[in-house]
C-alpha cells in the first residue's frame, strides 16, 4: 500500500519533533513493504509567514489530496499580536477540523509502570500505572457556536460564545466511544454538566438512549465534569473510556496527560466520516501538547507524542495495526530501558529529542 501523507510540521517544536518522528514511521513501514509518499506544507505561524495565512490554500489542497494528515503544532509568541481570529490555532487547526468534519478526537492516556515517578499522583494510588482513552467531540460546542464581542451603550463590553449540540452530533461521537469501549473493558463513562447546561441534558439523554439501543453489552455511567476533574486526580486508574464534549474534553485531556506523566507523551487522532483512497478513515494526527516556544530549537522536546501520533495514523487511516503496535512497543521499551527526555526525567539524566527518537528507532 502507498500511504500518501500531508506533513504539516507547524511552529516552534513542531518541525523538531516531526523530523524526529518521520524516520520511525518510515522504518515501521519499510519492514512490512509499504511505501510512504509524503509532502511537507506550511501551517500556522509558518503558513502566515510563507503565504499570508495560517491555513494556506496550497496546504489545504495538499491535505485534500492525501490519505491522512500528520500535524505538528502551531502558534506562539511571534504571532500573538494578530487579531484573535487570525491566530494560528484558531485560523489553522480549527478550520482543518471543521473542513474535514473530524468530529472524533481520540486521546490515549497511558502511564506505564516504568514511568510511575513522572506522574504527580502518589505511586501507591496507581500501582499498575494508568491506561485510559479520552474521546472528545471535536467539531461542535463552544468552539464552533456563534461568537461576538460588542460594545454596549454606556461603554461596557460584552463577549458571547455559544454552546450548540445536535442530537445527531452526539450520536455519532457516542458510536466512536462505543466502538472504543468494546475493544477495551466494555465500560463507558460519559462526562457532562447536566445539572446546569441544556446541551448536557441532551448529551446525557442521547448517550443513554444510544447505548441502550445499540450497545447493551456495555456498562455506561455518567459524571459531572467538575467531579470528573476531581476523580481524575483522586483515582485515575479507575477510568477506562471517557466520552465528553469539545470544551470539557480539551480541559480533561490536558489533565489526563499530566496525570499520565507529561503533555509530551500525549498523542491524538482526529477522525470523521470521510474515507481515504484505501477505504479507511481520513484523519489528522497530532501531539496534543502545543508548540512549546520556551524549549523550541534546543533539542529538548519529547518526540514520543509525535511518534505515537504516527502510530495512531497507521491504525486508524491505514488499518496497519501490527506496524502501529510495533511503534507503540518500541516507545514503551525505550521508556522501560530508562531513556527520558527532560519533561519526564525530573532531575535524572535526560537525553535530547533526536537521541530519544533514535533510541525508539533502534528498538523498533
Ligand atoms: C488541543 C488544543 C487546541 C484545542 C487549541 C490549540 C485550539 O488545545 O488540541 O487540545 O483547544 O482544541
Ligand atoms: Mg487542548
């Protein structure tokens, strides 16, 4: 199979971790006889600098022609003075998600036993490590509802963001969560704020009905988002598959990542209903940790999130599970062998971005 991939490294640490991850991806494919046809395109601040906008037309076109997008990270101080709607995050990532209807964001939170010390949670609370998945709705809610800022009579200023959800949007993300839970422990936790928000009332009702109608084999439970945020630090190991809406998922997945050691380990897959040339989900794969301007260009960033995102791409957009498993295992072995980038070293000796990636490649 030929994998046609649009590579969008983006800004700050984006290109560094992308450069580190690509040889790992290439090696995993070469072993099994598949070929990679990739092209690299500017996005985010790099898009603004190269073509005057965060998502240049040529970049979007390349994405449309590809089987999948491997994304780095965008944004940073260089473009912070631009009007909010032109900033890299809002003008590149969100339109890409919306354009390709990538409504399902899958974020695995994995803390292997070998990394227990990297978690801020006391080791005795997580003796077996942590292994959960956050399924976040990605194209609805507060992010995409109507927005405005108005100056009122008398001079006060009012800003409005609107949270909107349709039953059909909740049903389709619930289906992704059901499939995920079925492949794991058959437990599904839906997180909402149904004691306050109309959207959450609809969310809870829809998830409940969908699971009852199509997945009676699953155990479904519900939690308010404030309680979920608390339980995630109190007993993270009790979580398995967590389903939630866009904004709550943004917040809880950052919390999840740090509970699991580091944002530098958090990979993600964003998929929708679109299919690629091979009949698998078209998707965008990105580390969820951001562009980290403070450590950019210093060979300090953890490349694992980018490498693990490439593995998610092999799984979801190409059905290459053995190759994805091999990459996951190589990352786990690298960690188990004691290699650490600074974010997960906590004062112990650490290696750089390139060395960490080379260690993963060697184990692969
Ligand atoms: C994420 C990021 C984005 C989001 C930002 C960069 C727009 O925080 O993917 O979690 O809020 O979705
Ligand atoms: Mg986020």
